[in-house]
C-alpha cells in the first residue's frame, strides 16, 4: 500500500511544496509507533522551515515539513507498551507531519482525550504549548497582572489571550485593524501597530507599563517592547517574524541584544523562548503542559480559533495565507477522515 506526503522540494516560496506518492508504508522500528495522520497544523514556523530560515532544522530538501499532528495509532513496533491500535495521539514533530503516515518513537507521543475534535487538539500542540509555557514557565505571570501580546490575532496570540483570560490578566494586543474585533472578543485591548506607537499607547493606558511583553516580531520591536515594561517586568522574545519576511532586524544581532539588556541595571529582564530546545531540556514539561491543555479543551475552558480547515493538498495555499497575515487564529490541514 502506498501513501501521499507533501515535501519541500527546495527552500523557497509556497510553490516548492509538492505532493508526492510513496509506494510502501513506513515500517515502525522497535519502540516506534506508525501513526495515520488525521490533521496537521500549518503555522508561520512551517513557513520559516520552508524558507530554510529555521535554525533548529538542519535537514536539506527534499523532506516533509509539518510541526505538529494528531493521528491514530496504526501499527506498533516491537516493544511498544503504552499505546494500542486505534488510539488518538499527538506530537510536536517539528518536521514530517504533512504526510498520511509517519513513524515516531512512542516516548514522544501524548494521548488525546476521547471526544475532542482532532483539529482543535492539533491547534494546542505548537501554538498553545508555546503560549502556555511562555506565560507559566518563563514569565511566570501572576493572576491579574498586565501583559502585552504582539501578533495578538495570530495562532499563538489568540492562544495566549485565551490562556491569559483564565488568569484574569489585563491584556493589550497589537494587531492590524482587521483583527481588532477578534482581539477584543478574546478580552484584550487592541492596539493598531500600523497606525500608532504601541509604547506611547501602553504608557497612556497603563501609566507605568506592563509586567510582561511577548514579542515574536524582532528587530526594533524588541527594543520598544522592552521599553513598554514597568520596573521588574520581563520581555519574552520568541521569534523573528520581520527578519524572516525580509522586513528588518537580524536574527543573530537581535538575539545578542536581548542577552545584553539583561545586564542593564534597570530592574527589567529578557528571555528567549524556543519550544524545541525547551522540550529537549525538560521533556516532562512538554507532555505535562500539553496534557493540561487537552484537559482545558475537554472542559471547554479554551476553544482554539480555527480560521479554516484545508486539505493537505492545499498546503501551499495555506502557507500563502499565513505569509500574507490573512489568518485569524490557526489553519489546520486535514489529512485523513476522522474515524467515527
Ligand atoms: N519560539 C517558539 O518556540 C515559537 C513557537 C511558535 C511560534 N513562534 C513564532 O511566533 C510567531 C507567531 O507565530 P504564529 O503561528 O502565531 O503566526 P501567525 O498566526 O502568522 O501570527 C502572526 C501575527 O502577527 C501579526 N503581525 C505581523 N507583524 C506584526 C507586527 N509588527 N506587530 C504586531 N503584530 C504583527 C500578523 O497579523 P496582522 O499584521 O494582520 O496583525 C499575524 O496575525 C512567528 O514568528 C513564529 O515563528 C515561535
């Protein structure tokens, strides 16, 4: 039996994403599980990987992208003990999930609760774990504190707003005007970063600034976010959106500046968050945090904003929409029909 997968044929624009057919299914090695993928997330991080601008991925094309997935256990390799055929599982694959089948070590997989929508479940793996860990593991925000979220209408931004609301945070979110209604509905004060100076707006709205700012934009934005902090506040940087799109900033220089600002005697601090390296360092945190998020989903305490569900064959179109910032929340790629 064969199967289909999308590959990055060479680093470049969305057109380099090609669907190919394999003639035989991958076989799980000892300790591995073969997963039939139901859904995969499409995110800005996949765009970075497709462009060859993601430092943690060293693979050379052709390879399949796909940072996260939810699927069904389809075959067990020798010695697998924690999973049964037909169970639904999730993983942060980093690459590989734009595929109908893939094999993964059982140690990487997390069970998903019965009855949750696989598309909502997959939205948690990259975007909500990122938001959750930045809030709870890095910034360690306390109930009622004040935060600034950039890219508030995107996948991580909307996740952060929902998680922030559970902590009664006072939230400010930068977004272009088309996303302001969504940002407001999710409980934050929207700031139009294209039409106003967000530092001045934060000062006028809050007086002394925010307790934490979450910034995936990079370049000059990091500096401005740092100056929007009150004394004791923390800037959590987690991306280089502008540099990836050629709009300014330099990944190594931005990164260095963040380290330097930690030595300024001004009572503020910085941290850089990266989901992959943190999972390597603290593997139990990843599965604990994802399990907490699945529970919140099962209890309807969070509800991922899914802009659209598209078939895997339309992965290139999904990437175009993400790069053009036309997505409110998350795009989910449907790979196989959900079992009844
Ligand atoms: N470090 C990690 O572990 C980690 C994990 C996940 C994601 N990330 C990074 O986080 C970023 C966001 O990811 P995502 O999946 O949420 O992407 P996304 O869904 O594409 O959202 C990004 C949002 O940023 C907005 N935006 C663009 N320029 C902006 C600016 N100058 N100021 C404020 N908002 C701006 C865009 O919409 P509008 O311009 O229309 O408002 C878009 O909604 C990416 O850079 C990604 O690589 C990092």
